């Protein structure tokens, strides 16, 4: 029985540590890029397959539109006449100058043809790909589901509460040692009052050496 309890405590401790590491990794992936001035995007399509697979986390930084060149990978919203309403992460295929600013055409690395639209970017800056982390984007895709978010938050909280309860029970059930139960004894020795020299025999006294 004691061995079973030890195994159970070990399993709970390992699960808690692994859960804490996962939660910490997710928290860092959410907070660190934003704190460093980066933007996060998740690749959810197959148009960049071969370069960035679905589920890749794209970490991008804002750069001046005038700094964009052919070959850069950007995440942008296609023009209204494209029929698309979601962000697209594609590679710049061409840049043409115009009186109103540069005109871009893009293409997905896995697509045989260029995108059938050209566009201008509305702002002075644009998110350009700096780093890509494979597979990490799946965590963000999963967290977009409210039930998954509740599970991710609730399970670690429950495990932490369980561990705290186990530790409290262990402390309450631990036998007290003799040192903990022994009451300190008050000192009873008293200083002997000084008096006349003690006689050691009839008519004789002792004297202290000076």
C-alpha cells in the first residue's frame, strides 16, 4: 500500500511538472513575441506547403512598406475584389512603382500561378516574416476553441489543487518526533549563596588560594 501511494505521488508530480512546462511554453509563445514588437500569425492553409506547412507559427515584424522587396513573405488582407476575407501569408512576386505607392503581386510557394490580384498596402508599415516555428501554431488553433481553452486552464488548476491537498494530508499524517513532543525543562539550579568558609574538620578551615 505504501509503495502504491509513493508511485501515485510520483505520477502526479510528473504530470504536474509536464503540464507546467506546456503551460509555460504556451505563455511564453504568446507573451514574448508581443513584448519584443513581433506579430504572430498561424499558417492555416496549404498554399505555402514545402516552405511552411499548415500549423506553422509565423513570427513577423512591422517594417516600412517601402522596404519590402521581391522574395519577402508578408501577411496581409487581399483587396475586396479578390473575394477573400481572411489574411493571406504569401511571398512577394513583383513590386511596381506607381504615383500612389508600390503595387504588389504575391504568390504561394505551393501554387502554380501567381495570385490573380494586385494590391497596395493601406498603411505605412507591413508585417514581414522573420521567423517560423513548425507545429506550434496547432496549439493556437486548438486554443481558439472555447472548450479547449477551459480544459487547458481547468486541468492544470485542478492538478495544482490536488497536489496542495496531498501535501496538506501528508503534513497532518506525519508522526511527530520526540524532539517535537518533548517539553523543554526549566532550569532549576540556583546559585549557592556565599557564606563563611566550610569547616573540614574540628577547628580547621579551608582557605581559597590567592
